[in-house]
């Protein structure tokens, strides 16, 4: 009976430890990314990364088939405006909160194929702001800090996709 109690205790502790670890690791990853990234490139500005290769680590496990741009943001001083031309081949803009959850996204695929050739202009606001106070596309961030990532296809001729990322911006409203 004593052995059964010990085994039960070990199983409960293991489950609780695994659960707590699963909750903590995403936050630790984003805090590290935020600290290192904001020191290297600042925040509230878009940085277009060079083409990925086997030594690239600006993006965790980057795909050599994608071009990347990122904006580490802090909404403490107010909303951000993100503008990006949308090329014909694969392109996406994804919004991540500080626990790595992807809370919003815009793409040129499937139901959003109509966006090709246009320029998307998004106002990113804090969770305390009211979307009704803004016009156009408004995305409300659940956290004051986070990251925006733009991706575009790098397969074949990537001239249009690279130009779209280079012409994109992220900055104060």
C-alpha cells in the first residue's frame, strides 16, 4: 500500500510539473526573443531578414523556402500602423502574443486571394483600446508586447516577394 501511495504521488508530481513546464516555456521563449530582438533591432520597426540558409537563426528553424520580416512591438506608447504590399505568390502577416499564441493573421491565400496586388494597412491596438475609435483594418492585441512576422515565398524568382517585404513598414500611428 505504501508503494502505491509513492507511485501515485510521483505520478501527480510529474503531471503537475509537466503542466507547469508547458505553461512556462512559451513565455520564456518569447521573453528571450523579445529581449534579444529588441536589443538587436529595436522595437516598433520592421526588419527584413536576409535569405535563410543553414546558419540563419534570426527565426527559429527558418525555412529556406521563405523570406522573413519581423516587427517586435510594444504598444505602451500607442497603436502601430503596419503596411505591406501583397504579392501574387504566397505571403502572410501573422501576429503573436507573448505566450507564442498566434492571435491574428492576414494572407493572400484561399478566401483572402482578393488581397493580391493591394496594400494592407493594419492598425494594431492595445487590449484596453476600443476598435471603434479607429478606421480601416484594426487588430486588437491581447498583450501590450508581441511580435509580427511577415513571410513570403522564396521559391524560384523571389523579386516581387522581396520587393513587397522591403516596401513594408511597422511604426507608431
